């Protein structure tokens, strides 16, 4: 339930072919910078402007004058990057995404339609198609003791071998305002996290993560 095929519709991102070469989503994090560079250089120059070295922006995207874009990054068609957004590098923003006021991104893939619209931090993470993070919700990507991140699913533990891993959100995930997703958190497709939650481990698809860490299945 935490493999790439379980979380994402790969047709909804320019990173689909790249991600298809891995089993687990965190395996793709180390090569994102090189992938985005290669992707940017392959884009149709009639559709994308290279605003500065290794910063490719679709002609239909809207970039606020106060936004800071660091290379390499690709901003897709119809995307909106709002005031004071900070893209630190190794960032792929998909079609029709919203990167909002004072949001910071670093080493991430946002699938098409993702919204991180208000005061979010997203680092070393992959957010699936139309995932949404409420105001103030963040991904924590480094453990407090600086040890390597492991992904926990019930009694099963998978070592990532990485010091920095944020969160992997499946397609259509909703994260409530001011929630913290701890390092290595996996949220399955169509799941919802209540506001003010502190999430660790794996949340199954089609679930609701409630106050106090109670997880229930969504009603059909």
C-alpha cells in the first residue's frame, strides 16, 4: 500500500515515466535534481520559457513577482505560484497546481492539480494528483535525532536508507489545517487527515485520520 503503483496515477505528472522506474516513492528522491534538469531541457520551447538558467515555466503559468524560484525547477501549464512562495530547487510543479503565499518547496514532485496554497512547507516529498494541504500544514523531513528514516506500516518496517524523507500523499488526499506529517509518512489515495493532526506511519487509502490518531474507513 506504499508502493508507487498504489499511490499515484502516473499519467497525471510529467514525472510519470521517471517514477515508473522505482518501486517505492522515496527511491526517486535522490535523483530528482538530475531528472528535472533533463526534463527541462527536453520541453517544447514554444510552450515553455526558460526564465533563468534551469528555470522552465509554461507560458500559461502565473508567477507572482515576489516569488523566488531556484534551479532546477519546472512549472507546468496553468499553474499559479503566488506571492512570497519559495521554491528552493529540484521542484516539479504540475499542470494547474497552486503554490501559495509563503509556501516553501524543496526536492518535491507535485502531480497535476495539487494545491499547497497557504503557508505550507513541503520537502523531500511527492504529492499525488489533486492532493491538497490545508493552511499551515507541513511535511517534516528530518527526524529529531537525525537518524535514517524508516516507513512503518503496521508491524512492518521498511528502512529508506535516507536521512531526509518527507511525506508521500496519494491521489486526492486531503490534509487538514496545521497538521504535521512526520518523516516517512504515507497517506493512501482518497484519504483525509483532520486538522491539527500529528501523523506518523502509513494511513490506508479511503480512510479518515481523526483526532488522537484514530483511523476509520470512509463510508461509501
